[in-house]
């Protein structure tokens, strides 16, 4: 199977962001990236469109970088309490997901986050205090303190 040269149309975790040219395995391109609209084939015409995407992204990121730093500051001060069903010894029935974290941040008065930008440490399966990383911007990350309590 040969490698495919693609242009990303959206941010893909671990691969790149919109407008990046990437080389991926043929199956990954054919079965995941292309059907979901996350990438297009890299052609000469498409590469011209990349230049326009990059210019637009650069101007947009200049404005959003300042906003992201302010948002990261407010998130780092926030302590989020997340009730979950737990058994004896504080062991959870199930685990905490990124969607649970996003809902808890919103309930605590924080901003609406994209669950794909929340990075959990391994998996949270017990009550107590945990630290969750949030990628607010490609250049800005912050940590949120998550207090998991038995409900």
C-alpha cells in the first residue's frame, strides 16, 4: 500500500492543522480522512488553495492568540467539581470522559469547550483531584483542576 499526499482541511490531533500537507498511509487516507472531509488530495490546484488557507489562518490566529491566553488564564483558576457514581473505596462505575469534563466546566461557569481539545491523563476511574490539560489554541495549553466526587 502506498502513502498518500493530502492537504488537511480541519485540525486532526497528532497529524496537523488546516492547510498542512501531510503524508499518510493509503488506508488511513481512504478510510478515515477523505470520507470525513478532514483532508483532500494534494494537487497543484489544491496547493494554491493552501496558500489562501494559510494566510487566512495566520490573520485569524493573531487575533485569537490573545483571546486564548485570556481564556487559559480564566480556566487555570477554575476548579471544577464533577459528581460521578462511585462504589466503595472511591472507584467509579465507568470512567470520566472528555464530554463529562466539558459539561462540568460549563456548569462551573467556564466557557464552552470542544471535547476534542480536552486531554485526559490515561483514564480517570477514581474519585479525588485530577489534572486535565486543555489545548485552547495550537500554541496555548492550560491545566484545569478536576475534583471528582461520589454522587
